C-alpha cells in the first residue's frame, strides 16, 4: 500500500523592508512616517541638527531649530499635530526640519531621505509677495501680438522700442526695469521649442541677442530683473549661458518652469542659485521633472489642481483687469523738453513755472535789487491745437 506524505510548507522569506519613495501630503501618513523612525534615527537627527546649527540661515527660526536638537518620536508627532492646527511655532519647526533634511547626504540614511527631497518639497518654499504678483501680471501682459500689448500696467510702462516676439521690457518710476519673457503660444516655432525642452531639458538660444541689446541700452545703475513663464523660462536660462547676460540680471523669476521628465536641463542647473526664484505647482505636468531631488533654494510652491500651469495662479487676487490695464492713447504722444530752469541766452535769469506762466527775475547788473517780474505765456501742444512753438524750448 503506497504511503503519502504531506506537502511541506516552505517558510516565507523575510522581505526587505520597503521605504516609501516620497512622503504623502496626507497628515495621517505623515504621522506614520514619523512613528516609523527608530530611536537610532532620532538620535542621528539630533546629532545632525547640532552639527548644522552653526550654518543656520537667517530665515530659519533659531528657537524652532533648537527644538530639533532635542526632538524624539513623541515630540515630533506633537509638532506635526500643532502644525495641523496652524500653530505658527510648529510651522517654524517644520521649516527648520525641511532645511535640515536638505543636509542629509544621498544614500546615507534611508529614513529622512524617504521624505526629504521629494514630495515634502511642496511643504517648503517662501510665500507669494507683491513683487511676485506684479511680475506675473507683467509676464501675462507680454502674451499676444505686440500691437495688442498694453502700454501701461499698474505703474509700469512698456518700452516699445524693445518689443520682440517673446520679450517686452517694462519700467517703473522707481528706476527698476523688468524683462518679461512669454511662454508658449499656438504656433509651430513654440511647439518645436517645447518638444526640444521635453527631450533635452533645454531650448535654443532664441532671445540671447535681444537681451544683449536691451542690457546695452539700459543706463548703468538700473536694477534689471527678468521674469518668464513656461517655455520662456527655458529660453531665458539658455540665454544665461552668456555670463554677460547672467551677471547683468539682478534677480530671475521663473513661473511654472519647464523641466524635462527624462534628463537634467537648464531649469535644474540654477536650483541652488538663490537669485533665481522658482514658482512651481506640484500638480503641473510641465514642472513634473523637478520632483525626485531637492527643492530649489528660492521657491514658492502651490498644489491646486485647476489651472496648475496657468500664470493667473501667481498673479494674486488682484490679477490684471480693465481698470489697471490701459489701451494705447488715442492721440499721438508729443515729447517736450522741460521748461524748468534757466532761459536760453540769459545765464542769470531765475524762472518759476506755475500754471503755464513763466515769471522771470533778472538781477543782472543790479546789485542787491531785482527787476519787476514779467510774465510770458508758454504755449503747449496737447495734440488738438496747432503747430508747436519750438521757440519756447
């Protein structure tokens, strides 16, 4: 009679513990990530905080960072809970933690790397300020045909002599100049540039020559910033290969920067440069290539789903409308030399101008005395009168 043998149950092989590639934004998972840290992990974290304390930047709260040097699992979870309740001090704590995580060498320590340089980037970054919003509006006004771009936006005036296919230049009364570079429009050249950026991470240098001409014509001492959106960010950074252009730009603002999902490109190159400010929506497919490594050192993050790539999300709730976006003037603009100052041919004359009347007091040849003031009518051309009288200049 045959004998039977029961099948032996093979012992399960112990699988290597898998760490998540990124820290989810779900707070419950954030708690689980904090709880996963061992006592050894927290001891390493405290030692790292103590070593990095001397290099603490000014924007990190020192009191919050000091709590990191004594943190343990329980205190870490308490800080996360306080952050959910919008406690300001807990927000400072997470800012300090994010800064510290960027100091962790790659591959050296799995627990913080599971959270640090990936989706936790969306918790990092600066807030949107008034300058950011103004520059976003000016870049938005650079879209469309040149003849349809506004002459004045907020308190900025477009310098029409510099207009190009991708570029407009805006000046404000404070002496600042902004070079605005638009993104993709529906034409073959722009789409070809988009494909090139997607495959290689870089565009061609299509605006470098224009930027050189603008900078050469800009008076010395003028603060020049550059702002760009989408494809325009890649065009601007390609022009920065010319160090003359890069050195002349005070700060660079990149709204929805264009990354390649395959290779590192020009947008990756300037992430450690604090003078280059990134504006990234974590749901934006165009900027998706920025994930998987450290956040830019100067960045603003958003995570809204609708309009993830649109420029309007960076323009603030006062995004440009008809009241601040003026059409070209109906009548022709006339340039006039100022009538203030000394009159031509009389170096000792003093002029006071008020309401179109010039009062002259001449003391030539009369020591300690002044002649009776005379009044001379000055004619101005407002566009609807006769020929301008150039003798009044």
